[in-house]
């Protein structure tokens, strides 16, 4: 038989179902958000690692200019330090999309699709291996080329052979950058199909796994040894690179997102704690009178404490029963979306145990701890005081300067305005300052996160603009080899629409360290440097940009100096060009991508030391007009012209496309962040709803008085809706301020992860105004239901309310 | 049903031989109020007939549970009768829904509670102005002056800008009375208005009621204090939900 006091606990829990529901919902929303973020983070991290392990990732890639055969592969496979090696043919071709646009496409030719030993590619749908004269497209790339399995696409090889090829199926190749992110689709064909395109048999890309692939330094040494072996065998190496051990190509970005998710997880943990503390405090404030009664009839502190702790635990258990399954569902959905975006498979959707433990701790232990503070304060007052009905409602107003400012004669000048109900709302807001603080903290964090996400988006756009503004041109054309610079410039200028041209030369190079070891591939861009140059200085971090008279000056990405500690501004840098070492002087560093190091030197000097004087392999073109339609049309005309005169263009990039693609890839990241920000905002909104509901419950008597003095339904509801809006507006203003450092932190984290440097800071005013609109809407909605409930109470009910 | 003419001093102004009322501000006809709860059914009012003429100062007395608060709540529309009719100033209040009755009450009735029930975040004058905003009896330009006038009437002008928490119980009840007068209502009701006051404050508040009665306000006041009740013009005694007797005091 239960003791009587436990009946009270049960009756309190189930007697006031609305209050129980509100408290349980408030608590469970925070726990739900926490569960989603914690679980999704683990599912994605584990999924990424597992997904990557299954493909036998390469330690590095070595590309050759000349083709090699199986004998060379076997000879590399025999190297002691090489665990395994596989080879492919890598072809930069072009494909025509359904809309008629030509896009670059990388086509891999694999000898045996059932025996891919390194960077495994798997069948996703349709035929496997690709039938002769047909192609497989990487699953993430189908949307990029606007095609589906079964469609026929026109493919143009660098040898100008064009063939209509049927897409026989889709493949899954997680070793490549997802096509929707870098804009480059991937296709897979057999050597028979290659022959059909008029290309000879042979490989040009080695994928190497070192004996200790987890050791990056060792892996790099092994890749260098393979590259040396290739060079000794007479092959030219235009590119080699070492991968980060155990990391997919987009790992940096995903890690950045996971880091942000972790930060948001911590934030939602705080939000959950605030929600829990808020609701439990409010519950105990409501029960103060009953505590007084129990004390009056002889209840000991321990007995009463025990009752309320059990009650609070019961709320926690109910909240967890809701939050755990919904959180797990949400985490799985979010993980699936992210996995599709980053193009990897998730093998296990198991929810990590630590998520349950953290949720349980937040849901059970924190409410108990939170309830101790208000409980102890309620113990301090006498039973008589606790039971007193002398004052109406709870919370004190008039105690501090804010209250003084808002009350009394200070606002008498507004006496002719019918603002009493507004005053009532505004002052009620400040009545229970503890609860207001908790609600504000919750909602402010939500606001700040939302605004920060928009700031990150604005900063990403600014960063893209910063990078693109280096290029004062509309189109960049890359040729399959070097041509005479004056000839290609002259030919280009003869095409209608072309206003100005400039040339540069680009070379693969490697940094040679003092111990004679070599870095991975570094791209050297050598633009012409003069007053009308179409490439202007990138954003210089330190030092200066190139000058016309510079000889061996080089400008390097600042992130590269972090990776190579022996390099410093003003110091020397030895670079290997065409197998020969040359010493350059670092005159400046610029803000740029970390994972694709580009160094800039003077065109005249480089062409001189590499015997390419007067030659160029890239052309920058400025059109007469810069709108995308005009640029695209003029570019097509230019390509056609070059084709007619035998100048082979291997790649075309318009600045508009580059910008769109860069922004589109960032937009996807921002969209994901936005989903999480909305989740946090919802937590804040529900927190506000919980607060407003508890305010309504606490002020039930006052509602009766309002109705007794003639307030209509609308009048009663308005008091609470306005109070919610006041809280929303305060959180908006504070969130706007907190967003400044928060978005700087996010910019730092995301920028470092993606580009090695913080993003160019930008504060999004549209984001601020959009959130103002949303927060007002959210506040009205959050207050509307409690307000409607308040207005539907009869006066007798509320005046009888305890 | 308790006959309302059982007292020798009974007077029934405004009614004819058929019992049809004329000139009565409040007219209750066979009002029954029954509450249902898990403990059972309880009938608080058992067919009450009551007429109150305009300008009367009526006190309602009775023991706890006799139905006096229920009666006053029914008259103000705070509670609804189970059966019967309530006509106030010619308006059938029992036909109103909760929204309509709130608006009517704001315009026509001033309600005074035992625990004052001033809104704690509004100053004395703002509490009155809020009622004026809802009632809309005065033009908004007139309201501040009218509110100050009412505070002067109850002797609280110097406390106009004080929050209720800075006022004594008696002072709060004076402000509550001023608030009840905010829209110049035809009827004032008060449920134990001095029940929570000391004797000095009780006297101060009761004098206010007396002055209001002299000035022609119709007042219905529930009290448990027989001495105070006798200072009203007319006293109604409720016993077990019926009017047991009714007598004029002066």
C-alpha cells in the first residue's frame, strides 16, 4: 500500500495533464535536439571511416604524361614499401548535358572492374562492368550532367572524337570529390570503349597503398619513391599527391560540419539544461503553497524533498520516453541526408550508447539538481507565508532599475495612449526575472545560432568573391599543351565579343625540403604581371603580390607555411620544375585553399627558366559584356574558333560558373547548418511556449481579474501574446549581438577546416531581419496557445484557482 | 423556495401584483445553481428570487457555504445559473456567453474582491486606466483625469503612481474600489471587501461604500460582519442557498 504522499505525487502528475504535458514536452524537445546531433555526429563519423576502409584507399596517386602498361604496374607492386598498387587511365573529356551545355568530365578506364584493388569502385545500379561503348556515371554525378541511367549522352575526348554513349548504370566511388560539390562528374568505361574513341591502350594513373598507410610521412615517402621510379623509367610526372590517411576527399569539410554539429550539440545541451531548469523551477514555484500546507501538517523537509524529486524524475522519464525514439529517428534521417550529400554509404545506423547516457543524465540528473535550488528557497519561507493568498500571482516587480524605468510616473507622459495592456505585458515580462533569464538565454542562443548561420553564408559568399576577384576575367581556357602566346591571344581577340586577353603558364612542381625530401604536388601558376593583367592580386595575408620586375619571387598560400614549418616569409623555397631544382624567394602569402596549394610566380621568369619563352598553356579572356548569357555565347564562339584552327582546349571555366558552383557547394553546407539552427530555434520557441504556459498557469487569478474588469477574450490573449513578443524581441536583439562572436567562431572553424584560413567575415543583415520576422512569428505562435487557453477560462474557474 | 417578504420591514419597490418587476436594477427569478463534482452534487442556490432597486445599498450575509458568494457571482455574470433568470438594468445576463458577459461587466458592473486583486505590475492609476481602456466609457483623452479624480475620491491620489506592493491592504482596497468605478457602472458588487483588513482600514473602506451609496450608486456587498451589514440600507440573509429573511436597516 502506497503512503498517502505518493498518492499526491501521482495525482499531481496525472491530475493536471496539461501541465504535465507542457513540462514533458519542454524537456523532451531539448533532449530530442541533443539526441539528434550527438547520434548523427557519431553515425556519420563511424560511417565515413567504415565506408572509406572498405574501398582500400590509396596512400597517394602518381600521374604520368606517357602511358604505361601492366609490366610497370607489376614492377611497382614488387616494391617492398608498397602494400598494393592499381592503375587506371584518367581522361579529362567533355560531356554535353541535356540543356546543350558542355561540361568537363573525368573518365576513368579500368582494366578489370571485378578486380579493383585500390580505391574500389562499386556498382550502384544498372550494368556492371560497363558494357562496350557504354558508360557508367558516378551516382552523385548524374544530377550534375542532368542525365539518368538509360540516357544517351554526347562525349568528346581530348582527341576531338565525339561519340554518343549510353549510360548503362551508376557507380559508387567514394574516393572522388562528390560531383555536386566540385562540379566535375566522373564516368567509367572499359578499354574497348576507349579504343572506340580512338585512344591507344595504356594507363596514366597509379594508385598506391604504402606498407604503413596510417603514417602520412611514410606514405609520402613511398609515393615519392614510386614517382622517382616512374621518372627513372622515363615517365614524366605532371602530378602526384599524397592523401590524408583514412580520409575521404571531403573529409575536411565533413569534419568541419561535424565540428559545427558538435558545437551545436553543446549548445543544444545548454538549451536542454535551461529548459529543464526553467520548467522545474516554475513547477516548484507553483507548488510553493502546497509545500507550505505539507509543512504545516508536519511534513519533514526530507519527505517533501523526496516527493518532489520523484515527481521531477517522473517528468524526466516521460520526456526521455519521447525524446529517445524521436531523437534516434531524426539522427538517422539527418545522417542519411548528409551521407548522400557527401556521397558515402552508412553501414550502421546504430545509436551510440553515450547518446542515451547523456540524454538520460540531462533528462534525469539535471532536473533533480535544478529542482534543488528553488526547493531550498521555498523551504526558507514559513508555512504561513507559503500559504498566503494575500498577493496575486508570483514574481516580484518594482525591485530594480529596469522595473523603475518601466513603471510609475516615468511613463505618465504616455497616459493619453491606450497602452495599459502593453505596459502590463512589458512589465509582466520582467516579473519573474529568473525565468525570464532562462527563457532569454534559451531563445537568444537559438537566435544567435540562426543569425550566425546566415553570417557564415554571407562570409562564404564574401570569401568566394574575394577569391574570384583575383581573376579580372570572364573565362579561363586551358590548353592540352603549350602554344605560342601571341598567336592564341591574337586568335582570341579576332572572335567577336572578346575584349581583352592575357596568358599564363601552369606547371606542376614540388617543394624540396632541406633534407631533400619532397612535398606533394604544388601547382605553380605564372601569370603575366603588368598594369592591365587579367589576374590581380589575391587577398594577401602577409608580404606583397608579384611585381613586373620580379625574377624568382613566389607568393604562397598562408596555410602552406603552416604545413611546412621550414618555410617563412622572406625566406627561400626550393621548387622542383621539370626535374630541376630552382630557388625562389617567398615575397608574400595569400589567403587560399589548403588542400590545393597554388604558388604564384612571374610568367616571364618561369618561361625563361623552363625554356618556354613566348609560350602559354592557359588563356584568360575578358568579354565585352559580363552577363552569363553573353559570356557563354562568346565562349562557345571562341571554343569553336580554336577548334577550327587546331588549338585544343582541354578545359573551360567561366567565372560565373565557378562562382555559382562554389556558392552552390557552400549553400549545401549552409542548408545543413540551417536545419540544425531551425531545430535549435524550435527548442527556443518551445521553451518560450513552456514559459508562457507556466506564466498563464501562474497568473490564472489575474486573468480572472482582467475578465472581471471587462477584458474581452482578445484583450486577455493580447496581454500574453505581447509578453511573448517582448521576450522574442529581446532575444532577437541579444541574439544579434551574440551572433557577432559566434559567427566569427564558426567562420574560424569552418574556414580552417575547408580552406585552412578563416572565412572573410561578413554580417548578414537579411539574416538578422529574417530572424526578426521568424522570432516574432514564433513568439506569437508560442504564446497563442497558452493565451487562447487563458482567454477561454471562466472567471469563476480562475478566481477559484490555486 | 424562501419567500422574500418574510421580514416585517420588507419592501418590494417596483413590483406589481403579478410579480413582474419595473424600475429594479437587479432582478433574479428562481435562480438555481448546482455544482457537480466527484464528491457529489451540491446545490448552492435553491431558487432565489431577488429584486434590488436602483441606488440601493444591500448587504448579503450568511454563514460559510450559505451561497452568498455564489449569489453575487451569478449577478455579475462571473458564474452562470443552472436555471433561472438574471436581469440587470434590463439586460438578461444569463443569456450571455463568457465573452459577451466580460464586455458587459466591464461597462456595467464594478467588481470588488476580498483580496483586492490589483494587477501587481501596474500602478494604482494604471490599474484604473486599464479598466477604462477595456470599458471604453470615457474618451481616451479624458481617462487620465477621470482616473485621478477617482483616486482623489477614494483618498489615494498621492499614491497614484505606486505599485500595489507599496500600498497597505486598506489602500489597495481603496484603489480597487476606484477601479470598480472606472467606467461609472450601474452596479457595484463587493465580496467580503473588508474580510482581509484591520479595523481601521475596514472603517475607511466601509465609509467609502457609504459615501458611494449616498451619491446614488447601487451596491451589493457580501459580508460576514453583522455590524457592517446593518449599516447598509437593506440586508439579505442567506441560509443553505435560500433567502431566509430580508430587512431594511434604516
